[in-house]
C-alpha cells in the first residue's frame, strides 16, 4: 500500500481547512478515507497557529487553500507527522472542484511532498 492510504500500520488521516468545499469531505469519506474538516469539527474561525497544532497532533495531511498559511509552514520547522498541502486547484463550481481534487488525490504520492508545497503540481 502507498503512504497515501496506509502509514505505520494504520490508515492515513486527513484534515480539510474551512476554505475547501463542503462536498469534498463527503466525497473523500465515500471513497473510504478517514477525513475531518474544520467545519465538521465545529472549529470555524480557528486561527492558523491553533489549526496547525491540532493538525500536527492528530493528522497526516492537512489541505488548505490559504497561501500565507502554507508559506509560513514551508518556512518553519515542519511537524514530524503532518504534511500541510497547499491546494492550488483554480476556483470553479464546487462539484467540478471536488472532481479535480479527487482525480489528483487518487494519483498522489505523498511520500515526496514537502509540507507547505503547492498541490497538485502542474
């Protein structure tokens, strides 16, 4: 199994920032992924520092569209477990965004991704 689906004998756990479409959570769960979102955890408005601490303690991947958040993580000492993923899929209708995300996600090899880097790479 790839790093994307299994890590150290357990499934990879993912977190979606509140700036990602609501439908993305349901789509990833439907594909069998263990995913939470800032919205599903009722943490809307959480500041980036607190979000990063939460994600670093509990998740393997954290997806965000926040370029400044990603830049700050890229410049800091990365958490051992967490990879922050800066999603750069252009703004489109929610259903189209979710399809583009899922297509790229299915092909992703997270073992080579550096925390804070843009994804998907062109």
